[in-house]
C-alpha cells in the first residue's frame, strides 16, 4: 500500500516488481563482483545478522523510548518500569519493557533535521546526501560486509512489497534489497508441466553451455550471470523459507495476527534460515494530528510483534548473533500542538538497539527534564551508522575494496558509540 | 429550568480566563456559579463566574478527558487517562478527593450522569461501557460488545437506556436493567476513516438525545483526506429514535476540524463545538435542515463544550489556554463612555 505522509512526502513508496526477476537480475552488471568483503577476517564463525525496524513517519520518543510524564511536554501516557532497574519506557511498550535487559537505548540523538527525506537518508545511509554521490544503504553494507559465499539466501531483504531496490550503489545490485511478503517468491515453483528430470536436464545443459563459453570468453559479467542463475535455483529449492504460513500455530499466536506481527515472524524465519539483513517497516507515525490516539493505536501493535521477536530470538539462541535496530527518520516535537499532535523533531530523540554485540540494558545519552534538548552524550546519524556496523562485529573504519579503491564503509570523520559495544 | 429561550444567533463571548496550560475538558457546576476545567498540566481548575477567580489542584497521574457533576451540587467526578475515576468535594475551599475507583483498563474518555443523579456511565479504551452507583462508586453493570475504543456515552432521561459510540462510528443502545444490546443505529460509520496513511481515525465524539426524544445526535468528523495532518471536517448526524436510521448529516462545510462535543439547546437546535486546523467554531443546526443556520468563529480551536444549567450559556475550552463562557442571549449594550471633561 502506498503510504502518504501527513506532510505530503512519499518516502516509503515501494515499487512492485517480480521478486524472482529481481533476484536473477540482481547479480548482473555493476561492481558487485569487484568489491572484496573485508568481513572474513573480522567475523567470528557465527554468522552475524541484523533486523532493522523502521518506524515510518517519525516515532514519538516521548510515547516510546524516552517518556517524560507529568511535564509540560509529557502527554497523557505514563512511564513504566522495565526489566532493567532505573530504566522506564512509555506504558505503550509494556511487553517490550520485559525485554529491556536484552536491549539498549540511545537517548541523546540530535540529527538537526526535520525533513522526512533527509532523515530517512541520514539514518539509513549514515551520511549527508551529496549531489552526484550514490552510497549504499545500511542493508547493502551489511549484506556485503557480512557475506557468506556458501549461503544461498539473499543478504538484504525488505519485508513488505516486492521487487528489487536500487539502494546498493557501488556495491552492486547483488546487495540491493529484495522485497518479500511472507509468501514463497512469485514464479519460484517449478512449472507443473516440467518434470524434475527434465528440469535437471535443462539446468545441466545450461551449465555445460556456460562452462564452454567461459573457457574462451569468461568475464566478471558472465560469472555474475551464472551466479544469479545458480542462486535463483537454490532459492527455488528453499522457497518455503519465505513462507510464514509454515510456522507453527503457537508462533502465529505469539507474534499476533496483525500484519506487523506477521512481518516480525517472517523476519525471524528469514534470519534463522540465513538472511543477513532483514528490514521491515511499521507505519504511520507522522502524527501532526491526534498524536496520542494514533500512538495508542500503533505502538501497542508494534510492542506485541517486537517483544515476540526479541523474546523468540533469545529463546532460539540467536540474540548474540542478531543485532536489532529500531529507527525512524526523526522523533517528534516535545511541544504538543493545537490538534493534540506532535510535529517533526530531530533535536533530541531516541532509538532502540539490541542483540549482537550491543551492551544489554544500556542507556547512552540523556535529554533534559521535558525532553527539549540533549544534555549528555549527544550523537548523530554518522555515530549511529558506525554503531550498527560495530554491533555486528565489524570494524566500521575498514574500507570496502571497490575495484582496487578503498571506500569507507561509514563516514570516516566519526566513530561508533563505543560504550554500547561489548 | 430556563425561563427564556436560547438565541444562537446572538452568541457572544461573555467571559474568558486564561490558564497556564492548554485546556482539555470543561463542566459547569449544577448551581451555575462555577465552571471546572482540566489541563495538559495534569491539573484541574475551578473558575468562579463572573469573577474568574481560579482555584487549581492536581490529582490524576494523567490527563483528565471528562468532568461531570452529581446532583448534590458538590460532588464532581473526573475521568482520567490513568484508568481512574476520582470523586471530588469540588466546592471545598481546596477540593479534596473523596473516592478513587480504578474503573477501566486504559483511558476513560467520557462520562454521563443519569437524570435522577443516582447513577452515571463511563466509556473507555477497554471497549466497555460501565454503569456506576453515584453514591458509593460501586459498579452496577458492564455493557460489552464494542469492537473499538468507546469514545462517548449518554444516559437517557428515561433511566432505562444508555447509548454509546465508539471509534468506528458504531452507535449502540443498551438496556440498563439487563445490560443487553437493544439496537444499533445505522449510518454512523461515516465517522470512521481508514485511508492510505494506514491509520484508523474518527469516532463518535459526542452523543445526546434531543429533549423531545425524536433524535439521537452524534458528532465527530468526516472527509479525512489527511488524518495525520488534521485535514478533516466536522459533522453532526441525527438518527431517528423510532427507526434507528440516520435522517440528517449536518456537515460544517468548508471548516477543517472535529465536532468535539454537542448539546441540545432549549430552542430545539443543536450546538456543536468544533476545533482543528480550520480554527474553532460553534455550529448551530435545526433538525429540519442539513445546513447550519448559524456559525460563530471562536478565537481558537475548541476542545470541549458544556451547557450551563440555565440553558443560555456555553463553556468552551481551548488550546490557547482559555476557558470561554458564551452567552446565547443578546449582548448587552456597551456602557456609554463618559464625556471627557473639558
């Protein structure tokens, strides 16, 4: 569904193209094959993964991670204690509060921005957008840096919609996002009138022709083309991994029947089966009007799915190898406007992290009594981008090797929030 | 009670007093000598009319969404977003809490007192309507069945039925004696918007049966082309009490806002206080027309309204921190200025 923001921007519109076509085309062309992964020497044997939840429109920090009850900006919701003594969340996050010991908060964010498009870019690309400069999105960076060549799963999956994103820049389309919707990819089933034996013969012939061609005219492009076919074939064999209906009933019960819960369950299923980076959205938090009614509707829905995901990752022993990021393009104004709304606000807001190498139960940064400014450990989007990479064990100062040229993974002028990394 | 009829075309601001915080809800005392308000600062205020002398105090752990009075003239009940009802001795020099009742799970959005003053109803985000004994705060009956948060309630003067309206425009009549759903009113769904912003928005913000028992009126919003950006228009709906059917849609055409509260006036007209991105208005309709016969521009967006016991005054509360008393009678002539001495 096309989401339209209150202020008219269309930052989250998703193109609809065929999933498998995207997979097959993804590896062809570009510089993907030229960029060598710096991760192999850095990472432990455990595959590191990321789940990123994007609170589209700008989640209110006051109705989530940094409540200020009984102040002139506090609004009607109360703060509740969490599983970590001294840390309080909004009462709208009652389930998440029980998992605070697995999570961490960054409460001192000042991105100095109140524009959806810029905020979206800042938070997901880690840098200021520059004319003529194309950078890879966080998911592509993680997919590339954490790549395991023997893993047939796409490295960068976006839940919701279909198609292939144009978001991997110089890393090449192999690391661009692929849409998934909780169902097996379209056209991934062997046609009914094609027998397994005939299909095998067909593929054997393709491989033979490719090998013969490669003997005389092998290039990186032909390698990429071959790779894309093999990967698509592997995916066809694992199509059930994308099918959330294969999860047992108790899992559906745990995550909830609502679409967000189902997307969280899909994310866990994909991560468990080898996906490196999975992103999902929750919408719509652009609450210039009736902020409290809309947060009352939406945050508990997020809370149910998110708490289930965090608990489930922990129960399955996946938490140490899966970093959790909950971000928005910005927060919302402490001031409550005349429509009971809150407007765009990038000067003092929060995100939630967890899992991976993120310090459990940590809070970094602080805002003043009524949340109008950061008073301790101010950070901005470049620090956060470094922290996401450090949170999966990467040295965020290491460059990618792009055609022999070192290209920094993150803005080299900044670094991670060290106290958040274990 | 009122000896004279209200004349909505003569509406004017008679008094206005400013608080230190935007205001949320309002209610006149039964003797008409005070108006009580709640604010975003978690405080309650008592304003003396006409002096404007203010007494304020804090109580709830959250905002107060509604205020009502019992017929003893002293006991006031406030509905909090903290699950609680608090009973107050509101006429004490410093009002004191008499009783606190954890009444709903989640916000309590609306209260309605029975005509005999012995019971009152509450509506909440737990999707329940509850009937309470006003003398001791004991629960008498729970009315369950709404599928969304209940935004408003109204106790019929006959003492036999209670009405409720929810976020989705579902308007119901319940029998007090057995708690059963008696009937639903058809056509309230216009008050709900589900659109491409992926949000659910609307609701029955006010509910009242006309004094002649012919109509049930509901107010809220429609034409929400941009719910998150406050682009919507106020509307009142009239339902025929005999047939359950909607007989009038009375829009505040060309105004951006929400119909926050309504009152039937003693001249047979319906008054609605609206507020939103188009500013604040008092809108007046008669049951025989969809078009309002008068609209009065308020200095700021309105958030709640209450009718004075004399039937000739309306109180409104506003984001600009003011409570305003509007008289529905001709404005007295301005005192003549004394001629300057030469």
